[in-house]
């Protein structure tokens, strides 16, 4: 029996590696495969979310419901996977650093966290910031150890490991695949040459957010960002670029060089594969044909949850419990 994976984004590649680790050599069918970020076709490949991601792990808020608890558990498993992978393979493009979050409306779940309860939830080196450490307008701030990766370096690393393990790759556009994505949201970011020593996220009271994600291997720094549900435009907006750079400069002025400017390399727009009701993660038996495991719709957290989802797919295949 052949195991086929549709899609060569971070989800498909992670699931493929998880299978390969346990002796199953899948075939990957996909319209697009990882290519160097510098030469990707912005318009033709706007739906290939994995190349447009920052990509960092920002927890945002502690879990409060069964579905946020599941997603958080996936993010924590992925964190440990990234830690082990960064140590074993420096060329994977993963860097560990301090993550800083600012919230203008406060986050009750976080304010009651202590170092011990945060550690139980999987946060490492967690620290709640004191009031006098917060910029004006910010009610809650905290930091923790986290990772940031260079997406196409990481996806190409996964692809190479799969190729070495004997996986086959088929480049096809599967027009008959039902319900590949049912909803998308548009994200705009900007790559600048200015370096940053940490990843940083700020959630504003009016709903907008700002983030800074350094990219290793001389990949610049990502400044973000936007999240516009069902926006089908495909060109970056100059006004949005100015807004996101202004927000980033306001809360993290250390990033501006001696000349007080950001040095813009390029604008990015991509669509996050979001689904109403959250990701689809389930097993479907098609009578007389075979079994399909659905794992898509990871929205803005595909890298953060990638290894947790890969483990879950493995379990749905009936292949046993989780392992690192
Ligand atoms: C601006 C922006 C910033 C982001 N920042 C972060 C971040 O910091 N951290 C984070 O965790 N996530 C981030 N994300 C989200 C992350 O990029 C996605 O969650 C993740 O890439 C989803 O991966 P995927 O493999 O599920 O989908 P995709 O990467 O979209 O891959 C889908 C794959 O399926 C293939 N495919 C689709 N349809 C067909 C078909 N009909 N036939 C054949 N093949 C097909 C495609 O070619 C592609 O290979 C960001 C996204 C954007 C846009």
C-alpha cells in the first residue's frame, strides 16, 4: 500500500518526516514545492502559505478551552521538536531566542502565571514584566524562550531529509481534491535588512498587531503584520507597509540603525489557510478506495503546531503513541 501526502507546505513535509522516521516512505504530490525564498513568484504562489510565514512561535495566551488546549499542546510538542532539531541540525534554519509579548488589553491568564505554573504549561524561562518595564499603553507584557526559523531554509531542509530517505515527489495540481481550503486570510509583512536580537509580538487594543521576527542565515528581519479575512487582493499596500513599520519602530526603536530608518528589502503578501471552526484533523474512510487523513487549515500557526500535528496524523493512521 502506498501512502500519499497531498501538499508540500510545512504540514505535509512534517507529516512525511514523521512517517519516514517510523519506516513509512510516502509519496508527496503537490502543486508547489519549497524553493529559495528570494526567487519565489509572489503572485503565482500567494496561496503557498509556508513560504510567506515569519516564522516564529508566539504563544499569545494560555489555553482555556479544549480546542485551545489541544493547539497549545501541539505548539509545545513542536517547541521540543524544534529544540532537538536545532541542536542536531544547525542547517535546519531554527534559532532559539527570547520572545517578548506586549498586550494593550491585558491577558488575565498570563497575569496569574508564576514561573512554576508557566513551566507546567510548557513555557521555558517565562517572566512576567513589571509595570515599569512596559511601554506606554501596554497593560501586560511577558517574555519566554522561543524559536524563530527561516521558512524556506527549514522547508528545504525537511525536503532534503525526505529525499535522502527515499521519498518520491510528484508535481501536480490536483483539481479533483475536494475542499482543499475553504477560507483564507490575507497577511502582509515586510522584510528589512535591520537585525533584531529577539522575536517580539504586540497585540493592540484596536485589534491590530505588530511583530518582529529575525531570520537566520542573513535572511533579514520580518516586520508584521496584518490579518484580513477573505481579502483576495494580491499586491502589497504601501500604506500598510508604512503602518507596520511605524508600529514596530514605536515599540522597538533599538532596531532602527544609526540613520534612524528601516531598510526595506521587500514587501510580502500571503494567504493563511484558515478554516471556519479551526483546522480539520480527522480520518476518513472512502469505501472501496482507501483512507484519507485530513490535516489542513492551520491558519496563522502552521509552523508552531507542525510537529504536534504530524504526531496526531501518525496516531490517526493507527501507528501508535507520540514520540519525539
Ligand atoms: C504573512 C504570514 C505570516 C505568518 N507567520 C507565521 C508564524 O510566524 N508562525 C507560524 O507558525 N505560522 C505563520 N504563518 C502561517 C503559516 O504560514 C501556515 O499556517 C502554514 O504555512 C500552513 O502550512 P500548510 O502546509 O498547511 O499549507 P501551505 O504552506 O499553504 O501548503 C499547501 C500545500 O498544498 C499544495 N496544494 C494545495 N492545493 C493543491 C492541489 N489542488 N493540488 C496539489 N497540491 C496542492 C500547495 O502547492 C502546497 O504545497 C504565517 C502566514 C502568513 C501568510
